[in-house]
C-alpha cells in the first residue's frame, strides 16, 4: 500500500494556521509501518485540488484528503473528488439526521439547507464517524488508471481530524494491508542524522525496514517487518548501538513517559521557568491524567521573582547571574519546596533575538532538574530563532529529568 496525503486550506498556505494534521498523520502512519510517500498542500480551489489528486495518483494507490467537508462555499473537497473520479453523490438519511441533531444542539431555528451538504456520500462509499463535529469522514474504492484506488476524506479541524484518524482511519488501513506487518520502536534523544545511519547499518542483515521521525525532543525510530522475531531482534540491536537516552520500547513521547514514570514511583512534579515562560508546564498539562502527578508551575522571569517565589539566593544572582547552572539548580530546588513536590525542572537562558553578551550569547540556556533534593544542571548552546531556542530548551529539560530519574548521577548528554 502506497499512501499520499493532500491537505486543503488556503489558511495553511498563507501561514495563518499550522498544518498539525500532517504532522499528526505522518507520525501515526509511520508508527503503523505505513509512512506516506507524498504530501501536497493546496488552497481552497477546485482546480488546485484536481491537479494535486492527479499528481498524487502517480505515486500512490491510497489517497487521504483532509479539509473542505463543511457546509460553506469554500468546502469543495467532496464535490471536486466526486467530479475527478466521476462518482455520484447521494444523500444519506443517517447523516442527514446527524446534521439536523447537531444543528439543533448548537443553534435555534430551522437548519439551513446548505448544512445538509454534509449528509452526502459517494455511492457505494462508507462513513468514517465524527463524534466531535457535524462533517463525517468518507471513504470509497474505485478503479482509476487501471489501478484499484482507496480514497479517504477527513474533516480539517484538528480536534475532529485526530480522533477520526486514530480511531477509525488507521485501524481500517491496517486491516487492508496485504502483509502482516509488525512495527515496534522507541524515542531516542538524538538527531535523526546521527541516529538513522547507525541503526540502519546495525540491522541491515535483518529483513526489516527502518523509519525515523525527527522532532524537537529527539527521533522516533520505527522498525517494521513481517517476521516478529526479526523485528524484536532489530529493536534490541538498535537500542544497543545508540548511546543517548532512550525510552522503553513502545514509548514515543518524553513528557507522557515521564508522567508514567513519576506516577509509578509515587512522585510529584513542578516546573520553575524563566526563558521558556510556561512551555515546560504546557508539555505536561496537555496530557490527560497529568493532575495526579503535576503540582504546578512558577514562571519566574524577573530576578526578584526568582528570589521571592523560588528562594534563589541573592548571592547566586550577584555572583553567577540568572543564566547560570547555579541559578538553574537553585530554581529547581526552590520549586520542590514551594510546590511541595518531589521533582522539578527549571529553565533559564537568553532566548534572543537580543539580550546576549560575549560571555552569555543568545542561545545560552541552562536547564535544571531536582529529584528528592538531588539536583543536576546542563549547559545548552542552542541555535535558531527565539521560538526554536525555547522549544529545544523545553525538550532538553525533560531529557535532563529523565536522566536524573533513571541513572545514578550519570550526566550523559544527548
């Protein structure tokens, strides 16, 4: 099965919205051992979508299109796809009732006729349920260019797209695969360019495929094959040849795993942030169930707040400055005392674009971590703009906490 993804939306091309659907679907497909071969983003114009479909079908037999399924005039996906494949659209009574019910719940008065555009389905197609919004996903199979094609249409809003992709689309795609592919993997805290060649060479003698997905927190490694023993062996070899911090097999997100690790050890967590301004805390609180582990966060941007709220000694600020390992560790320790938690992470640095000095340039960040009174800090010299520096500081803070929780004082860098 070869897969192409088309994301529709003029807002994506203008940069007024971030294409999180592609990032999410790419990760999910790769984790399932079915990475996409091609992705195209187009505006809300029928001719653009027609060209994109034609291009996609040159490389893929399975097409996933997101966006453009709503009731407004710029929601052109369903009609355009039907025209391209010459497929008749028919009104579905089940979907019509759903649209009516959805409208009545959120509005008063009669449901406008245009809303029922969302009740149409391709003849002989099927419905991908949408439990969040009014526009259901759709799927159908058709012969095009002498090849049997599978086409899936999903709504664009991420809060509708993600659960539909995870709960409905992916299980369906997995069931359609010709081979009984098995995929296993893990997150390693290193860049893709340094990880992929090492793993690929190490497992080259086994009948497996290696795929990597890079992110700010490291690289997700996926090993796939039809032989379960070979996949398990490849995972063991890959883990043995990498020298950076590695999550257990099957774990791909550092914040999520840290919460599990802390929960299993009856530990609680807090954050003390300066240059990241709450981004570390956000990594945890976006995860359901974080409240039983995460106690809170203190954003101490100004030095007087570091002293007043985190008990950072004035002597440290006077002698070493706020951007220092001493301050990072004091912030983490103070956080555990102020929030009455066992563990804490901290960040302090120069995120730019100005504010740097020869001694402390833009990109200099110290992250700290404290576990049961034992503190550790790490110096980072990060490159990129302000956003990139802050994001990388967040992930390195999480990695440092993981290091402190899982080693006996080993400050190995990734």
